[in-house]
């Protein structure tokens, strides 16, 4: 069976090597080097710099201990590499922190796709009681505006009578996040015409990915599904087929959207947004609950849960080899200088 498949795959590869259709990669798209900013939040270098400072600034948390960067380390893989994240006072959340690298390409934010934009997303963690735990948006605004270096920058970047607002804090952070892109992976080089960028084994993995049907969900620049019209989110059942991994990895303890709590959103229960596969080799553990430690196991869970298919060792091996080629170039994120203020009160 394994031998048969590998023969079939190499025949396809031989064919594509000599075929003029070679350049047609269908659902595969190289990762762009930039993302367009939304009309109501244009990007400027000053806004990016302000957003980066806020992203690194633990003073946005109630007791000054947790920043966005605590859970999304942009000097590394953009996550905390834990199964579930740790917020203020050591509190542990229920989901794994996804990477912020390339989040700008997602059609919706969060594992359950509950927030449409990066701007909406950035307002969440500051107020989330187990993340940064600010009691109210005004608390964050008065904390930030009491720091003269921030007040000055907000005035320059946003202008107006009250430049420091909760919305503007989120706008600046989202603008910075749109710069977190990892282009030029070997897969991208291959898509752009350098056929030597992938080994034969990796190309077999790419074909296996496609022939199994992984690309039905994981496609587009971030391999996170298509953008749908009218702001619809590309949600899929997970798990879609009953299988033994469900108990082993507790895949149905969390039911997705708001953990299935809101009745009016019952249609989304058990459904999850298709996540990006960019840099996937660097962002273990996997899935919304961070329950799966290895990429080999993750692809087996996917094949079984989403395609009702048991992978052979050969298939798992080439799929993992292919997924490793999706690691792009991380730009260096030097720690920003944060505006000083000795008097800022970090009392709750
Ligand atoms: C205590 C850890 C923690 C902190 C602090 C934190 N996050 Fe997160 N972040 C998470 C977790 C966990 C999720 C996934 C939650 C979910 O899907 O329900 C997440 C999701 C995200 C996502 C969505 C990515 C995707 O793939 O959908 C973005 C973007 C993000 N966070 C940015 C931020 C920003 C900006 C801040 C600071 C304002 C921040 N985070 C603070 C843990 C954290
Ligand atoms: C029907 C849609 C669908 C198909 C087909 C599918 N996936 Fe997924 N994939 C998802 C969803 C949804 C998730 C998120 C699951 C969750 O919420 O934990 C996911 C998650 C993943 C993850 C973990 C991502 C992370 O950041 O933890 C990997 C790796 C993955 N898929 C690879 C594959 C591979 C390889 C195939 C083909 C064998 C495949 N997927 C087929 C929908 C799909």
C-alpha cells in the first residue's frame, strides 16, 4: 500500500515537472510580504512603533506583570509554547495561545473565530480576568495616559481631543501585529518557481496533502481556509468523524464558540476556525487545547478526525516533511524602549 502510493505520487511529480500546468498550484498561494491596513486604521511607522511598545508593556495588565508578549513571544515563535496560557497571578486559561505571526492573514481571530479583526481582538486580553485583568477599559486608558511618553505619542499618531482611547490602544497594537509576517519559506520559494527549494520527499508530502484533501480546509496564503463573502467565517466541525483520539486528547471538552454557552450561537457549537499552518513546525503543542505534543501525532489526528483516514507511516512522514517547509523568515523584534514613569500606580 505504502509502495503503491509512493509510486503514484512520484508519477504525478514527474508529470508535473514536465507539464506546462506546473505553475498552477490551485489552492496554494505564497505568503505576501505585507498585509493591507483597514481603511479606518491606516498604518504609519509611528503607529507601528507605538503598537510595539504597547505589545511589550506589562503595565497594560492590572498588576504590571503580564504583557501581550508574555503569551505571544514575538522574539520567538509568537506563542508561549504551553498547552494553555498563564495570565496574571499565575491563572491558567483553557486554550492554547496561537502565534501572532501571520495572524493578520486569518479571516477571523481566535480558535473559534469569534472576533473578526485584529483591532477587535486586541481589546479582549487586557480586560480578560485571567489574562491581563484590567477591570475596565477606562482603567487601561488612564494608566496609559498617565505615562507622559505615551500621551505624547498618542497625540502625534492619533491627534484629536482625546488621543488616548481604548479603541486607539487596540488600533496601535493591531497595526504593529500587521507587520508580523514570515515570508519566503522554502514552500513559498517553490511556489514562486524555484522547484529545487523542496526535496523530492517534501514534494511528495505536498502532493499527499493535496490528494488526501487537507487543502480543502488549509488553503490560501496562511493555509487557513478561504476568505468568505459577507464576513462569514470559515468554520469546520472538529472532530468531524468519531475516533479514538477524541478521548485520548479530550478534543470535545471545549465545544468551540464561547464553549457552546450562548444558545443563539448553537449553530457554531463543535465548530472551529481553520488555523494557519504557517510555521507549524515551531508552534507545538497543537490544537485549541494544546493537547498534542508532536506534529506527527497532529497530522494523524487531523486525517482521522477530519478525513476519516488512518495515515500510513509513510504518509505521516512526508506530510510532516512538507509542513516543515512552511517555516518562513521571522524578522528580528528588538525589545522596544518603553516610556518611563516612576509614578504610575500598578495598584488594582
Ligand atoms: C495570558 C496569555 C495571553 C495574553 C496576556 C494575551 N494573549 Fe492573545 N491569546 C491567548 C490565547 C490563549 C488565545 C486563544 C484564545 C481563544 O481562541 O479562545 C489568544 C489569541 C490571540 C490572537 C488570535 C490569534 C489567532 O490565531 O486566532 C491574537 C491576535 C492575540 N491573542 C493577540 C494578543 C494581544 C494583542 C495581546 C495583548 C493585548 C494578547 N494577545 C494577550 C493568550 C494570551
Ligand atoms: C474539514 C477541514 C479540515 C481538514 C480536511 C483538515 N484540517 Fe487541519 N484543522 C482543521 C481545524 C478546524 C483545525 C483546528 C482544530 C482545533 O480547534 O483544535 C485544524 C488544525 C490542524 C493542525 C493544528 C494547528 C495548530 O496550530 O495547532 C494541523 C497541524 C493540521 N490541522 C493539519 C492538517 C493536515 C495535515 C490535514 C490533512 C491530513 C488537515 N489538517 C485536514 C480543519 C481541517
